[in-house]
C-alpha cells in the first residue's frame, strides 16, 4: 500500500469524498470493510453524527437484548429490554463505537420506527459507565422531539467535551427531577457554550421551573449563545450582561411602568461581546431601553413583535439602529404575530413615509433586510435609488409584504434598475411596486435568483413586463403576488 494512504488526514479527505454531500453511509461502510487501514477513519465518519441511540444500543450482544412490540395511546412502539444482568464483556463493541459519536440528535423515531429505550438506558446506572460519560467525545446533543422516557437519563451521555446542548420538554414531563437533571448536566459538562431550550415547554413554565433554569444558565461560565424565550429574571440579565455571550434568542422584559426596565439595574457597558440578537417583545419601549446601553458590535438583529407597531414606533426603531451602523449586516422585523391586535388605525397614522427609512440608509454594511409588518409604506423610485446606493453588499431584501397607499406616488419598474446596477451580490429581492411605463435599460444583474413583485403587476405576467425583467435579471425566478 502506498505510504500516502497511511496518513490519517489523507484518508479522511478520501472518506469524506466517498460520503459526499448526500451522506452516502453505505459507501462509507463498504470502505470500512475494505482493510484495517481504511477502517478506523471510515468508522469515525460513519458514527460521528447519529440521529438515535438505537444503532449504538444494538452494538450490545444480541443475546442480551429483547424486542417487544408495545401498544399505547400514541400507537405502536418497539420496546428494547434486557434479558439478563449485564457483564463487562457486553460492553466490548459498545466501547469501540461510542467514543466516535460527536453529534447526537434524538427524535421520536428511527427509520420510521418508534422505540422505547428507557428499560435499557436506565440500566446503565448499574453498570461500569454510571460514573463516566457513555459518549465521552459528544460535542453537540439535541433532543429535538421530546423523549420523556429517556430525558431523565440524558446526563449519562454528556461529558466534558459537550459544547452544544438543546433540550425540548412536553407539557406532561414531570418537574420533580428537573433540578437534579440540570445539576448533573452542569457537573458532567461544565464547558457548555450553546444552550437552547425548545419552545414546547416554555408555554407552561411556572415560577419554580423558571428559577431552576435561571440558576442553570447562571452556572454556565463559558456560555456564548442562549436561546430561551420565557422572560428571564433580573439576576440572570445581570449575569449575562457581564458574560462573554455572543448570541441571544430571548424575550425582552416589558417596558411598561409595572416592570422595571433593564436600564435600571444593568451597567452602562453591558453585553460587550454580543454580536447576534433575536428577540421577542410586546412593546417598543423595551427595545429602545435595550439599545440605550447595548454595545456597538451587533451584527445581526431579528425582532419579533407581538403587537402591530405604529408608524411612529417603526421610525423610532429605525432610528435606534444608527448606533450599529458600523457593524450591522442583518436586520429583520416581523410583526405578523400582533397584526390587528390594536384595532384599526386612522388613515393619518397608518402609513410610514420615505423619511422614516433615512436612518436605515446609514447602514452601509447591510446584507439582509426584511420588513414584515401591517403598515402602509410610501416607497417611490427615489427611495429605491437611495437604498440601492446605500446597500452595495445587500444579498436579500424583502419589502414585498408591506402595503402601499393608493393614490400616492409608488415605486415602478424603473426602481429596479438601481439594484441591478449597484447591488451585484443581490440574490433575493421582494418589492411592492406599480407597473408604470417599462423603461429602457442595458443593465443586467446575473446574481439575482428570486424576484417577488406585487401588487400592481398582478395580471401582467405575459405582457411586456416579462421580457424587461428577464433582460435585467436573466437568472431570476419571478413571483407575482
């Protein structure tokens, strides 16, 4: 055998090429059976990412495992049981493959079959692995669809290498063992960098549960990313404000008078490492309060509103973004959850003018911008021209969901030309425009892949509009709303 094929790095490249983008595990398995030299590298790749514990459990001796079909309220499931007490030799194959697993994502079924594993997993407490991690090299652990049967035992699989942890709970999950579970997770995996709490359990989280999770979050000294939608108590905010956290997906405290604002108890220099922010809020005051002391390096902001903002609130929101002009690359605002909760607005209060968008024009590093809100927007060709010149790095721009005011100047097909000329990286564009005259142009932009247009162009798909669009954006799929 050529000496190059004895170099691990070379074999890894070959194995990944064999696996390909379609995760061709059958070919990797064949490679593992070719020879001993290929076997180790191929097995590492084959076992690195698993979507169930079932393959690993089946490495235990067949004489040890028993299969039974169980019928319950949710249907049939395959129950795995142990025929006898385990002995040390039963772990021989298990110990070969378990250290290779680096990513584990637990769903409710495996290859279309629902398994019940509690009987087997619970017996691991009594075996040699009870005091150490079953998966010593596990780095990313996701319990995507709640697994109530094995959830109390998941700490057995966690070790010092774990950095990403995502947990989901169901409403009927018992809360008695929650504190013990999180304590065990913290002790076994002190270096968790990313923690996500699935949104299933958040709806029924009570005071004691929130307190337990809050203490768990505060104990994660190296935490860099947190996704946790229930409103956090003040002591957690204080802890996060001084931590090296870089990404937050959370709910902002209400800015109403009966709720103390963050600025009342957080220092002026807070969240100095924060770069990505995905927040849910029920009033604009909470956002304005946050930006009054938040740091300047924010690169991504995604705001989910549980109310329909007024034009004045949108203007103040856009204005607050100017403090992030030197770093912000993505801004998304979605107010679909709160549409019409405030009732109809008067005609004078229901629109936002061109001037309100001026603060956004200072964000020259923007690459992604999306506005989904039930407010009438006045956008004309002049504003589109200014946008295209202000955002030369833009890749995704979506204003297609906003409404336009009838009888007022609106954007036309001519407003598309500045984007073709100035935004060479643009891949997706959504605008609400009027038809107007079809302009002449020799400009052509080849990067655009999706163009969403409405509502004044509806019904004109087969007219002279189509040839114009195909000449300006030859590679774009055009969608007429």
